[in-house]
């Protein structure tokens, strides 16, 4: 097989893995609402099962010589703790508002990351990002405003908190370039077990919910692994564009399995956010493709 053919095959595989990861991540809302337990208990079970599977993946990659260090250091521990709080807020948000509201608000993460990266790392905050962020802010405002009178304001607030925490996590990943990110994610999952033992009782889960909890832990690990393997094979901009498909997947699964249809204001705000996210991701993908094509042209003509 020629190098070009092998590269194209790896690119197609990367696209498939990232898209599959987004679809699996989209199951989080329905799995959370399918479990008759509090958010801390759900986080602990998902963390225990998902953490074990992610740890097995990290150890397998280390045996193949492609893994990362198991030494976290203070930077890795900071990421792990931040990831734990983000996961708790994520699951609690699903319990207190519409799945559509959570996944759409979460879709604004790239813009919050860009703002925090500008503040923390000094990265350039591009004009197109600022425009898309402003549009997203308008869409989120419509969604949150609609929840004030419908009893979902608390859940929407948790979704906003989760988005900020995860964006801070992602911005710190850029700042801590030597941190073991995947291993920190596994440790973060394990840390999610601790609050439940002090503030809840994870062993009192109804037997009917155990299958959903096990599935939740498995899908969490699977989504992380699929994303990790896929994102290594394609450009970051393309991975970001494919990752946004988590939003329509999450909304579709909530409608299909829970018959959950949010109010018109949430749909309108969500449409505004999605339009901004897809426009920004599409512009990034075009820019990356133009840069890659230009680079190939320069190499071929030099």
C-alpha cells in the first residue's frame, strides 16, 4: 500500500472514530435520566466503571510503546479535580433541565475555551471566534430566559457551570502541554466516586438502574477512547467540526427514547447556537484544508 493511500485510509478511519465518539457521547442525557438515582451516585458508578476501562486502555497503549506517563504531578491532579467537578455538574444538569438545553449550552465550549486560552495562555482571540461567540451568547440567553418561568433555570445554570469548568479544563490542557491528559481523565473518573460515599449511598441504587449505570460507564470510556484514537488521525479543526454532531445526536436520542421535546424558545436558542458553532467549525475546517493544500503545493513545486 502506498503512503498516500495509507494516509487517506487513516484519515477516513479518524473521521469515523470521531463521529462515532460524538454519537456515543450523545447518549449521556438519556442514560442519566434513565437512572433513578442522584447525580453523585450516577457520577460515582460512571466514574468507577469508566475509569477502569480507560485505565486499561492507557496501560495497553503503554505496553505498545505509545502511551503517556502515569505521573500526574500537580498539573495533572489539577486537571483531574477540575474534570471531576465538571462531570458532577454535567450529570446534575441533565437531571434538572432538558437534554437539548444541556448539549446546546455545552456546544459553546470552544468559544469559552478560546476566551480562557486568550486570558491564560495568550492565544489570539480571532474575529470570527468573537462573532460566533456573540451569536452563541444570544442563543444561550434565549434558552436560559425560557427556563426562568418553566422551572429549568437551575438545570440551565448547572449546564453553564459545567461548560465553564470544562472550558477551563481544556484551556489548562493547552497550558500544561506535558500533562498526561488521558490518564488525568481516568483519575478524574475515579475521584468522582469519593463525594458519593460521603454525601450519598451509591449501594442503594435500584436493581432496575444497574444495567443503565454499567452502560453509562462503558459508553463514557468508549467515547473517550474513540475520540483519542480518532483525533490523532485527523486535523484538530476537522475533529472539532465532527465533534459538534454530538448536539443533534443528543437531541435526537432524547426525542427517540424519552419523548422529550423542549419548548419553542429552547429550540430557537439551540438553532442559533448550532448555526454559529457549525459556521465557525466549517470556517476552521476550510482554513485548515487551504493551509494543507498550500503546503502540499509548495512542497511539490520546491
